[in-house]
C-alpha cells in the first residue's frame, strides 16, 4: 500500500497519466493479518507530507487571522472576564 501511494503521488507531481487496469480478484483464505493494518495511518501521514499547503499554510493562515481579530478586539483596552467571581481582595 505504501509503495502504491508513493507511486501515485510521484506520477501526479511529474504530470504523468494515471489509469486503472481491471484485474481478476480471488478471495483468499481467512487471513487475519491484513484486516487491521497499522500502515493505514502511515499512508495518510505520507500523503500529508506531500501536501505542505494543506498541512502548514492553511492552519497558519487561520491562526494568523484569529490573532489579528483578537488584536483588533483588544485595541480599545483590556477586557475583563468574569468580574464578579474574583477571590482576591
């Protein structure tokens, strides 16, 4: 699975054509080793490494906008939250 994902990503980045080839599928004997593969998360992590825009730029811009909104909200002065529940004298 990892090799197939890597080849698809590299082919797409090289602007190569990708096509499907139908194959005959035969049901295997009950093999429990493939049912819950630990590499499924590895495939997602690999694909995210090839997509730095979605991994770094989009969250970074979101946090930048959030910080700017908070900065503008605090320009008039400090904001007091829960003023009546203070235990300090």
